[in-house]
C-alpha cells in the first residue's frame, strides 16, 4: 500500500510469476530428492554399522577360542604339576623306606 501511495507500482511476487502450481511442483520434487538422498545415506550407514558389528563379533569369537586354548593349556600344566608332586611324594616315600631298610 505504501508503494502505491508513493506513486510506485509494487513488483509482482515471485510466486505469481512462476505460478503457484509450478512452485509447489519444484518444492515437491526438491523434497523428494532430499528424502531419497537421506534414505540412501541411512541405508549406507546401516550397512557400515552391520560390517562393524560383524567384525567385532569375529574378533570376540577369536578371543573366546584363544581363552579356551589357554584354559586347556592351564589344565594340562596343572595335571603335570600334580603328577610331579605325586612323583616327588613317591620318591620321598621310597627314600624313607630305603633308609628304614638300611637301618
């Protein structure tokens, strides 16, 4: 209103130049492209996350296998130590018996 009062004609609105339906179509297409890009990015991120999870699970499996191997080795060592202790006890017993026999 102020422009008309000053004797100038107001410029036509950009929406009116392009037409409301044309602008709506452009905005709709732009929104659609943005949604497609966002959805594609989401899918890509999900795949990357899945690969990382699979890698982590594989490393955890390897760690478990290593722990099983360590436990098996520890059991073997304990058995050997027990056998050595038993052997030592037998040796001591034999030595004591020999001493008794000599006396």
